[in-house]
C-alpha cells in the first residue's frame, strides 16, 4: 500500500464444512479479519473537523470473506473417430482415383495498346 510492502497478521475462521451449491459443486467458506495502522504505510494525511474529530481514522479494519468452490471435473473427451477397415485375405481395397495437380489460375490478359 502506498509503495510499501509489509506482512499483516489476520485472524482466520474456517474453512467451513463443505456444502453443495445449486450447481452441485462442493463449496466452503472462510473469513479473515484484522486491523492496520495506515501511518505504518506512510499515509499520514488528515484534517481536523470543526466538531473536534478527524476526517480519516488511523486504524483501518480489514474483513475478507471468501468462498472456495471445488473445480468441476472436465467433461469426458469425445470418442476418437473409427479408423477405416483394412482389407485382408490377399485382396486390395480399391484405391482412390489419381488426382491431377492443381493448375495456377491464368493471369488476366493485358489490353493491347
């Protein structure tokens, strides 16, 4: 925060017992809470209020609620296409007719001058 990295200790509750969501996934909940002092991160701006208080508190409360969902299994892969049968017993399967090589398209004729 504000270009400063520091470790923060959080109190963690959970993970909860798994339950099934409407999609059939197993989900769990977890919650973490903590407090930090914003001055520890170099954030010192503040302004006094007419009523005697300050605009911004030095204490920042952290509350994190997370849901952990089990990843669904991938659907089964489609079956591989069957290979064509191979002729046996001394007979050959008919071969495909030979193909002619592709010929390049003729360039358009240039008009005579």
